């Protein structure tokens, strides 16, 4: 089952986000009540997501699924949602990995509690990323950087 945003009881902001996404082809998200628009992934960015997927997917336990560009509701506001490039879940988001090809860095957020991640780990391309909850170590040496 692909995670989706419930359509019942949508606010005007949520409806505007969906209309803007449909009209422009850009990705819409609502973060802390603010409508954010971003271009769809392409080129090097898509290559990083594909490499992450290729490393993660075969190692996932049976109860977990991986999704590319799937929306997920955020806990603090019924209208807030994010659309990460790659989502691995069964319930909640216990770990959030942010990869930044602009400077060749990554940040892993873990231990969500009361709407905030308590654990934050930073690293650079070339350093492995341990994901203990999944039993996987991600290799970042092959990730591309933007020029």
C-alpha cells in the first residue's frame, strides 16, 4: 500500500498545493504551514536516489517497503506533508536521511520524539551510513556531486 495523503477534509492550503502541483508539474509540500514548491528530480539527483534504492531495497525486511516520491503526512499539523525522494516505512518515520549533492554531505536524523528528531549525525560522501533499524550500511562513495 503506497502512503498517500487523506483527501477528506482538505484545507484551502492543501487544495492550493495540489492544484499548483498539477498545473506546474513541480513538487508541492506543506511544511509547518508553508507551501513549498520544488522541481522534480533529474540527472545526477535521480542517480543518487536510484543508487540508494538499489542498496536499500534488497536488504529490507519483509515488513518494510520502499517508495520513490510518495507523500507522507507530518505529525504536527493535519495539513502538513512532505514528499521525500525515497521513503522506507511501515509506520512513522524513525529515521530521515538527507543527502546534499551540492556539497557532498549527508545528515541522518533519528529518534523522533514529540515532533522533533533527537539524534543527528552528519557525514561526508565516502563515509558509510549505518541504518541499524534496517540492518543496512549505505555506501556514499559513488554518489555524484553537483558541479
